[in-house]
C-alpha cells in the first residue's frame, strides 16, 4: 500500500465515522461539530484527488459558513434541548435493509457503466488549474459577465437577508 | 504538487502536539492535592446553579448572515487572486468592480445600522 492509500483509508474511516455520529449523537451542538469533522474529511478527499480549488471551497464555504450557519440555527431554535424520544423507531432494520439494497444496486450499476472504467486525464504538472480558472473568470473571452452577475446576485442576497432578518430597534 | 500537500499534512500532525504538551507538562510537574472544595466548578467566584448547557439568544445572527455572503465572495476572488500576476489591467479592474458592487452592499447595511453591536 502506498502512503496515499493509507491516508485515504484513514480519511475515509474518519469521514464515515463522523457522518454516523452526526445522525446518532443526541446533542445537536455535538452533531454540528461532528459534521464539521465530516466536511473536513471530504476536504481531505478533494486534496487527495488534487482538486485544490474544491479543497479551498470545502473549507471556506462548508466548514466556514455552512457550519456556522447551522450552529446559529441550532442556537435560535426554541426547545432544542427538549428530549424528543429515541432517534430510531421500530422500522430501523427495514430502512437499513433498503439502504443496503439501494447501495448495492448503485454500486453494481456504476461498475457496469462504461464511464466508470475511464482513467482520469493526467493534468500537465506545470499548469495551476486555479490560475487557469482565475484567468478565465475575468477574461473578456471567458466568464466575465457571469462573474459580475454573481456579484450583483450576492448583493441582492445580502440586501434581501438584511431586509428579511433585520428588526429595527424600537 | 503533492509536496505542497505534505506541508499541510505536517501542520495537521504538529498542531495537536502543542496544546497536548501544554496540558501534559503541568500534569507532570505541577503539585496536585485535590479536595472536593478545590475541584468544584465555580463561575466568577460564585457557586454555579442550573445546567451548564444553556441556550443564549444569539443576537448577532445577522453578522453570520452577512459573513456568509462575503464568504461566498471569497470563492470568486480566490482564483482571481491566484491568477493576479498574469492578469491584464482590464481583468484586475473587473475584480475591483466585483468587490465594489459588494462594498455598496456593505455601505447599505452599515447605513441601516446592522453593523452596530446590540
């Protein structure tokens, strides 16, 4: 086994373990913290695939923003600490069985699909993909209009969020 | 390419060692004579009451919302910043325009009083 495979296995175990804890842990704040670990595991996966940009996005958006938003949502929810009974019911084994069947079917379908066998094109080593993306985003022949529209969209989201959520102090 | 990741891996391995050492060294060299009164939890010198898991009202949730928007802005600015040294003047100004549009939003919420601490 290569070092990369060992790192992949450790990451996979941590990611899946964290994901299981997210749904089984009773304390919602703890669940949010486990979710952060899971998202970090996914970020490491992107890193292992040399997807630099996705790694950065995963850390900045998912760990930085989504996790914070989730913790705030938990803090703002009323009666969040009230015991609401067990999180599993009598039919849990049926749901587990169905998930297993679905998972096996998906794996089987993907393994017989021809696209599954294609090897990844090897990136030229001296090309920084983030740099290519950055140049394309602002070049007039590239995506400059969507880039600027994204800014306007974010402005609309910002103003919309403030209009909806901000209560003027009386 | 992979060597860049090794640095991050080394940081990930080294980072937990520092707080662990800070906790471990006092445990080894500090005198420990605990008694029930010493180990009791206290809060600003007075005895605690009620549960420790309290849900306080997060009045600054609006900051989280605003942060979210500027966090997404980073997604677009990050590749722009990485490619900064190869960009033409026009492309740099495009990025500046992007920021300016969002600065207008910042001024809007500033005037609205959102940035004032409650």
